[in-house]
């Protein structure tokens, strides 16, 4: 199975680029973020003509996540347990949930397309919301990986976190000044790894950014960030046979500011292999 994640930054604007890349790269499953549309506005026809079925969660022109798959999509969820909501200027347990998470099972692999809140600034309520959102995701991940240890499970998407200094090439992203690199955000990212998933791309692709701001010639200067990840359970990680970051998709006419991240899985192994140590 060839599986990928891509923050497409408006699927209606970039549907041709997205489907063309999927067909060209022979992608079986794509997790998309920032689709920026409701399900009825999504360009179904182009995906269906290329042989993909869809699961879509979008509420308005902001946020939105989706999964496209050549194989049947089952057990769709549009939020994970404990996921908090957000409404600026309001507090409480019943705030509206944003379209930031979609889970689906494809050929026995459980995947989540995730668009982690940005945080906006260190003193913004959205930053607290981001940390709360990640804490809830951590607890859900811990529960799922413990309950289904042999099922391949992956969190995929735009995490809006730069885990290490070498993942940051943007001179305007500064610890203590901006989000994405604060100690609390990084701790939240590593806590996910402690909850039963690991970055399955970094061991195979140790360098490379996945996002470049449209402003200030960030892409020509290669002043990017690595914020798009595929975090897999032990069963998922053991199935990974290759990985790639598709930098060229940031080039050309009207690109997204993110590029796809892709892994290849060999799902034909014996379940007993999941008992061996992980060397990642």
C-alpha cells in the first residue's frame, strides 16, 4: 500500500494538481488537510474518475479534512474521543468542534487525517486550545495502540509543530517569539510518540522541509519548515519499506504551500513480526 498525506490548501483550487500527482505516483490512500469546503462542495468527480472513493469532513471555507482511497473506506469517524472545540471569546466543554480530524480504516489499516490547530501566537487562546487538542489526541492514541497492538495505525497530517531545530529553516520562526517551536508544543509532539506512535519518515528521509510560506521568497531560499508527518504504531512502522517528501510539488502554477509526504507499506508480513524490537 502506498499512503500519503498532503495539506492541499483548498482542494477546489488544486484538484487537478492533487489527482494528477496521486495517479502519477500510484498513491493508494491520501489523507488531505485544509480542504476548505463542505462535502457537497468537494470535487468528487475528478477523484472518482481516477478510481478513488472519498470520506470528507468539512464545515465551511476553513479547515476541513478528507481521505481518498482506491480500496473501500470503512469505520469513518469525524472526531476522536475527548477532542476539544474552540470559539474565540468563549470557554466551556460544549464549544463547537472544528473539522480537523477524520479517521478511516482501509484494508485493515487505521489512518487519521489531522489538521492540528495553528496556535496563532503564544498568548492567544488558540495556543491553549492547540495544547489541549494535542493532549486529547495523545490519550486517544495511547488507548488505541494498547487496545489494537497488531493493527497498523497512523496519525497523518499537518501538525503545525517543528520538533527539532534542524526542521526549521524559516528565520521568522523563533523560540520564545512564535508558535510551532515552543517547548510546550514540542513536548506535546514527543508525548504522541510516547503514546505508541513514531515518526516513520525521518529514519528514511532525515532532511527536508514540507512547508514554505508564500511570502518573502521562502521557497526559492529554501526557508521552510518540517511540520507534516506520518506517525505510525509499531505494526505500521514495521510495514514501512520506503518514504519520500515530494518537494517538487511546491513548484509550478498555484501550488499549495505544503508538499506531500509518502510512505510505502508491505502488509504481507506475519503478525508475529510485531513482537521484534523496533530499530527506528
